[in-house]
């Protein structure tokens, strides 16, 4: 199970990189990120982490059968 | 006699462990897909800020809740008695 | 191999849920599915299962080298 | 002598078993991708009915058949003698 | 690690087939590929292999910390 | 004493081997995703030729380089000291 969690976190890392790369990088005229792309990546990664923590919390609640109003 | 029983219970333990592992793998995959889908459905792709705004936060909560309902509906259709978890 | 099949069926289940969720759910003003979304999910799941059975049959035929006219 | 031979055949068995498992995994993945792609290409996303109509059914058959051909073409280009299965 | 590489190459094969099928095949009026679809698949597969070799080379350089001008 | 030490070093070896395997799996997955994304971003989907043209080749190089940078930025944010590889 520990191995699964580790594999999971590595996969999450890969998924985060792919998602933020796709969302933020679209031009290939230079081989380094420009300022705008870099800050987009940082904000995207931040949001991805917060998002996945929130999903994790809601998911855990549902797993435990906690009912919440609409 | 005792030995045979031991072997059987060993096997059972292994099978149950194997099933628990599959179950775990299934949950991990479910969580990953859910995370991915709700990110796509709820988060503005331009990433103008590093914070989730209120609209995004409530979208996430509802997205998780609806996704959960879909797993229950499909689970019911496939004739599994248990809840998906 | 049994383990693979079991893993496969769990993955299929996950794939079905993801596909039908994506096709049928697009608004997040409430936290429960409305009638229309729910019946879309049911029809989608039914079709997905029939589809994947049909794919399985055709796939098995091709594996066995059964030739069929156009 | 006999022992060494035994070990070798044990190893061979294991390797063949390992390859059979990979082969199996490959087939499972092929089937999953095929199912996914043909669902996308053939099935109307609005899901107005729970039945596949005639057009969808024949689309599925042709989709599987064409996908199969593509695996054969690619297999040939990669210089594998066997058919992909 | 050998097993991983083998699994990797099988996965690559599956990814190649899926990518080129998606890019080249869009009509399902017949059950065999027409000439145009077939040559599209061949060119696509060629490009995919060359592409993935190039990615592999660049990736290896970055792994070894080889700096290259823009 | 010596035996306990042996067991410990055995365990350590196994753990390191396990981690090396995960690391390897991670690299393989990274490579696969990278290959897929850059194919999508750089290669013309009509596939009129079997050769990569100059524009596609330099796009690939830059795509790999930028993807690499993104893994480094994210790695830094997650507080891992090492480079992603």
C-alpha cells in the first residue's frame, strides 16, 4: 500500500506537469519558458495542488458517508 | 489436517490481500480520474491566479458529489451490492 | 491472469464512469444529478456495456482469424 | 548436470511466463484503447437511447476491423514477424 | 528493469497505433482501410518513431545535464 | 549481531531497489507523457510526409526543453531538493 501511495504521488506529479504544460505552453519559438509561461505554470501548479486536496477531502467525506446539505 | 487448514487459510489471506490491493488500486485510479475530470470541468485554464475562487471551490464540491453519484448508479447497474467504495 | 482480468474489469468500470460523466454532466449549479443527467448516465452506461461486448466479440473473431465479408 | 538443466528450464519457464504476462497485458491495453477510441468515433454523445442503433453497430464492426489493420501495418513496420496477437 | 522496458515498448506500440488511428481514420463506410488512410498511417508511424527517438535523445541530454545554446 | 545487521542491510537493499524501480517507472511515465504531448503540439496531424521537417524538429527540441523546465519548477515547488531525474 505504501508502494501504491508512492506510485500514486509520482503519477500525480506527472499528471500535474502534463496538465500545466498543456494549459500554459503553446509557442515553441524559444527553448526556455518566457516570464508569462513560467508564472502561468506556477499558478497552475498551485491551483492543481489546492484542487486535488479539496477533491481528496470531499472524496473522503463521501467514503465515510457524511451527508452535507446542497 | 491442521496443515491443510493452515494452507487454506494462508491462501485465503493471500487472496484477500490480493483483493484489498486491487480495491486500493481501483480507488487510486478513481481518485486520479475524478481529480483530472473536475479540474477540466471547473478550473479556468488561463490560470490568472494561484488561488481557487469561490465559484471554482463550489464547482469542485458539486463535481465530486455528482461523480460519486455516477459511480453509484453504474455500480448498481452492474449488479454489485456494495457501494463503489 | 485472473488478477489481470480483475484489474481490467475495475479499470473498465472506471473508464465507463469517466466517459459517461464527461458526456452527460456539464453544469455544476447543484450537487445532485438532475433527472435528465441521471437518465443520460443510465443510457450511456447501457450503451457502453453493449459497445464493449460487441468490440470484444469482433476482437475475438479477428484474433482467431475468422474472415468475414465486407 | 541434470540440476543445471533443471535450473535452466526453470528460468526458461519463468521467462516465458513473464512474456506471456506482458503479452496479456499488451492485449488488455490494446482492447481498452480500441474500446475507448471506437466509442468516441461511433457513438452519439447525447445518449438519447440505451440501445445501439444499426448505424452504430456497423460503425463499431468497421472501427474494430480498421484498428486491427492498423496494428498489423505498424507491427509489420516494426519488423515483428508475428501478427500483433 | 528489463520488464519495465519491455512493458514500455509494448505501451509505446499501443500508443503509436492509437495516435495514428485517431489522426488518419475517420470514416467507417467500409471495413478495410482505403489507400489514403493506409499511407497516412504509414507516414504517421514513421514520424512517430522518428519523433520519439528525437525526444529520447534530447531527454537523455537533459538528464546528463548537457547544456546547449538556444 | 552480525545477523541482525545482515537483515537490516538486506532490507535496505530491497527498499533501495524498490525505490529505484519506482524512480524508473516515474521516468518511463514522464517520457511517455512528454512524447505524447510534444507529438500533439509539434506534429502536423495530416501526415503528408513520413519525414519530420525542420520546423517540426526544432519544435520538438524546444518542447522537450520547456517540458523539462516545467518538471523542475514543479519539483522545486513540491520541495524536493533533487532535480526531477
